[in-house]
């Protein structure tokens, strides 16, 4: 009887190794050898399971996007009040600090989005999924009479995601110009103005 294939397991190990390598070395200095060492494999074995580093890192990115968005959606779903849901969503979108593994990973991998259409597509998917989350909360709050939106929900939602992205980038800088609490306050101030609701 033939032994079952371990390809799925090996691919998962490589994704984990690549994720660790990106977090430790950064995307710009990353080499195939770094991933191979962390996976305790040869570089040739890595390429057996993933034809290129780009393919491997795309899988790392895909999983990171899904984990990040799923966590935000789950946190929002636990709040029945649209006001609290909006605050919770804001809280779940900012990096908690330089040790926030998932956010660091997304920002590192986002650097490739300027040059690679496959990475760009994942980056767009991340952006649009978050916009959809915010827009749903804004529409629900408006329908319930809690929010008076100053613009269409989609416009406010896009601005919120863009603000999060910019503030998050600053929070993860080697010398951040503001801390997580200040970034949160800025987002809440914009959301309060855009909904005409004190948050």
C-alpha cells in the first residue's frame, strides 16, 4: 500500500517558515536560503513544493489576508450595536505595536504590490474586504438612526481603511511619530465627524 502524500503538510511547513523569515529578515532582504533553513530543507526541496519564492510568498500573503480579515469580521459580529461595532472595527485594524506579527507581515508583503500584479490583487482584496466591513456597519447604523452619514457609506469606509493603513505604517516605523492610542483617537475623530455620532 502506497504511503499517503505529505505534500500538503510540507507546503504548510514552508508557509510557516516563510512567514517567520519575513518577520525576522523583512521582505527586501529575504532569500530562498532563509526559508529553507527555517524549514530544515534544501533550497531545491522548497522549489519542489513552490516553483518560486514569489509563489510561496503569495501563499503567505493570501493566508495573512484571510486571517486578518476573518479576525476583524468576527470581532465586529460580536457587537450588536453599530456604534460599538464601528469602534471595535477601528480597534481591530490598527497594529498594536511593532510586535503585531500579522500587521507587520501584511505591511512587509504589501511592498511587493507596487511591482507584482498577483501581490497587487491580494492587496486590493484586503482593502475591499475591509471597506465592505465598514460600509455594512455604516449603512446599518444609518438605517437604525444612530448615524447621520456626511458622505456615502462606501466613501467613508474607503477613507477609514486608507487612514488605518497610513497610521499603521507610522506605528510600525523604527521611530513612530505617534502611538497606538493617538492613532486610535484620530480614527475615532474622523469616524465621529463622518457619522455625526460621538464615538
